[in-house]
């Protein structure tokens, strides 16, 4: 399904003209950080299935706001830390083969479920965060 939205550039230009580019950017960044925090909570909730030592749960982090190509800002959610949990998360997410037998861990697909749930949550959170622009 493809959706095309027209007039967004004009709306953003009018907001920047009315409020100033710096204020619009600060509000966007705050909304992105708040949404990223919610995504971290969702991811932690879903990976708690295969929590053993707690490192996989504790090391879920979000990045700072990044300006990507074409001026689109983003925040990444993932694992960071000294224990390299992303390797174990990969095995838990997709399963693995051990001694010739396919292993399907208890939390298989947990990150995908978190990503699916986060789509609707992210849109709601960004909408709430950006309401400050229209008030």
C-alpha cells in the first residue's frame, strides 16, 4: 500500500516561518526522543521472554537524534554494551541449528513482534509530541 501526502512541505515552511526553525527543530527532537524511549520500553517488554542474566533486557538503548540524508531525522533502537547482546538476540530471534537439529528458542520472533507493535505506537507518540507545534 502506498500513500502520498501533498502539502507537507508548505505546512512545515509555514510553521518554521511562524515559530522559527530552531524551535521547530527542538520540538521535533523532543518528540523523537520521547518516541524512542517508548520503543525501548516495548522492545524490553518483548525480549523479557528470553531474559536470563538480564543483560539483553538492560542493554536495550536508543540513539540520539540523527539527521539522515534528505533532512529526515531518525532515532535507532538496539543493543549496546560490553556483552555484545546483538549476537544472542539474533540467535533468539531467528533460531539456530545445534548438532544437526533446528532449535526454536522460547522468545523466537520477539523483536519482530516489538517492531510490529511499535509502528502504531510510534505514530501516536509522534502525534502527541508534535501537538505543541500547532498550539
